C-alpha cells in the first residue's frame, strides 16, 4: 500500500487551524520553561509537541487521514514511499520516545528535545506554506 500526501490539499480553514496549533505549541513551550514540577512540565511539553504535530497534519489535508498514514508506517503496516511521510513517521517516533521516556530525561534535556521538535515542525510548515502560496 503506497501512502502519499499532497501538500496542495490545504485550504484557508486548515491553514488557519495549522497556524493556531503552531502558535499554541510555541506558547506552551515558552510556559514549560518556567515550570519546576516534573508532572507539569512533562504534561505541557507533551502537549506542545503534539500541537506542533497537529499543525503539520492540518497543513497537509485531513489531519486524521494523514495521521493514520503516519501511524501505519510507524507500526510497520505500510511503507513510506513519500519522503514527507517518512519524515513525519520519524518525527512521530521521536515524539513517542520523548513522551514515553520523559521521566528519564533531566528537565533541561526534555525542554531541549521539545524545542527541537517544535523547530522541525515550524521549518516543515514553512516549506509546506511555500508550496501552498505558489
């Protein structure tokens, strides 16, 4: 089964949701830097990376369909014949690792990992929006 994503599927509705999720992810990230409670900063960091990922999903079309394609690749039920899906599958693996292993990282490392995922998501979104804007 070949899974691909056409970045030209974005419309104004999804574009606005994508931008909103990215904005919220950045705010969550900035707030988590001030938290000292392990449970609080892990929760907010996990939310931030998922929001950044959701921003990408909205930018690529129907978020549920895109996420299902990513999960199929991550779970080994499909191959990524599209470099974007392969990249998003790698990102999903990293996000799962960050969330699942959050308690094993020092606070500063966790915050850095969350920040790196947000940076990657933002750069991917910039490229997607370049394609969208023509």
